[in-house]
C-alpha cells in the first residue's frame, strides 16, 4: 500500500504518540477524503486504510481514540473539508458511537457542502437514495434519544420506589453517626469530625442536626457539670 503518513502539527498525546496521522495516497481522487478510527491503541488501522485507499481516497485522517471525548483527527478533517468533498468511512460507527451522533456529524458535513460515503453499508449522500435516508436517520435518532430518556426516567422512578435516590450514595451508618455525636460531645469541630469519619462536612452537620434536641454540645456541658460536682465533693470530703 503506497502511503505516506505525516504527523500533525497538533500536540502529541501524553505517552508521546501523535494525536493522529494523515496518510496520503498518490492514486487517490482529490475530493475523496477518508477517516479511519479504532478505539484503543492495541487495535490496527491497516484494514480501514486499505479499504479507504481502494475507494479512491487521496488522504486519510487516522487516529486511535474513543468516540467519547475529543477526536483531533476528525477535527482536523473537518477544518480542511472543502465544498464538494466526500468523507469516506468504512462504517458509520467510525464517526459516531450512537445514531444521534452519526446524524449530527453527517448533517454538519452536508451543511459544509460535503458528502458522506459509508463503504460497507452502501450509504452515499451523493446519490438521491442516500439523501433520502437523511430524514429517516434523523427520525430514528430522535426515537433513540426518546427511548434513552424514558429508560432513565423509569430507572429513577424504580429507585425512588424502593427508597433510593440518584447520585453518589451517602457514607453514613449507625456506627458513624454515634462516633460523630461522641466526637462532637468531646468538643471536636465539624471539619475535624469530617476528616476523622471520612464523610463530608454536610453529612456531619446532618447527623448533628438529627441529634437534636439532644444536642451533643449539651452532652458535653452535662459531662463538665458532673465532673465539677464530683471534684467539689472530693474536695469537701478531704
């Protein structure tokens, strides 16, 4: 395979590897640009590069990264996309993890005057049939989002029904509650108690508020009074 990979001008990843590579093919068509991606650094891009070269790509932006988060190779491709260019991918899942993401990417490319060609799926927006698919994809993507929202809502309602709520579970139990009250009775501050019991200051205050009206500070006062009375009694007997 005649290919000339070039390193980008962008910043390299923390391990020193380039953020992405651009592979150039001499026999390619100047208006067909490829995009290749694998999710992990252990995977190979070779099969995608061969397929995109055979499809007539003049250059291919290739990177190894998850579709979640930044994709510098894809961003560089979009910056250089010209009116009339076709973005070729082996499969649509290379440009998006979910259908909604794929639809958004395709819409951005078409708004910039470009086209999308998914080789293995036979989808090409340069054709009338391919353009007809766009509104269908959009409708399916909206259905997907609605299903995800409904599943999330149903999960939260089911959790509330058994007394659970969303968010990080609280690190609180009866033993820690007793320890917090005891430490407060000994005069420790909220910050000191939070550090000792390994829970947040907010939860410490919640535990202390639940202790009312038996405020731990009153417990300390009672202990001090009892100690003073015992000391006075000892002094008088001597």
